[in-house]
């Protein structure tokens, strides 16, 4: 599978990093967009740099690379995941404002009828943010907030992260063993 992953400036960058690791293990071809704010959060929350992610991806893009193939609907891929998805990025996409490569690629994803998954990590939610999420949902976006469950009896933070990453992978149609399903 060919997957576009975008990481934006919201807390919870570990979800994006773990997703890259898991998609890489599954042999996916990964195209990563890393925003400037995501780079800061990557450093702050995980003590990592963008160079640490290169081993997981086929190609990495900066948010200002509007001439990249990802800004065209003719670029073929199976799904796009924005994880974590900042409220700023969600608002841009919901309102059709292609301010950077993340928003432009997401808008292309929607216009081409491909699967788009956004993983917001924000709380509490204000009415404007909720309205933007509703717009995204109405446009066909999977809005998958980073809200881990507890029925699988997580033992540590990794278990909580794996739950969300597993949910993302399920939306893309990729099998995983990241958490035990409710049966």
C-alpha cells in the first residue's frame, strides 16, 4: 500500500511515529509531510529529529513544498493519515484553505475520493473546532480522535498508543496485532 502520512503541530506526535513504524513493518510505501511545528513537538515530546524518521519513509516533504507530487490529484496512493492533526490543519482542510502541503494534499485526497483520516489530539473542544470536525465528517473524512479505550486493559502508555495506531490501521484496511479486540 502507498500511504501519505502528515504530522502537524499538535501534541501526541508519538501516534505518528508509531504509525510510521507499523506501516514500515507492513511494507507500505510511506510519503511523509512534516510541518515545522511538528518538528518542534517531535523534539520536545520524543527527543527526536526529522532525520530519525527517514528510515521509515520512502520520501519526506516539507510543508512548504507545494510543487511536490502530493499536491496533485494525479499522484496515486491508497490513503492519507494526518496524525496528530492540529486544530489549525483541521480548520484549513474543513474550509478548503490549501495553506500548506498538508492541507493541499488532504484536499486532493478528498477530491479524488480517497480515504482521509484525521487524528485530532485536543481537549476540551470548542464549538468552532466541533463544527470544523463536522464539516470534515460530512466531506467523508474519518475523524478519529486520539481517545484510547480501556477494555483491552492497557498496562502502559505504549498500550494506549498502540490502541489508537491500531484503530488507524483498521481504517486503512491493514491487519495488526497492536491490541486485543473486544470479543
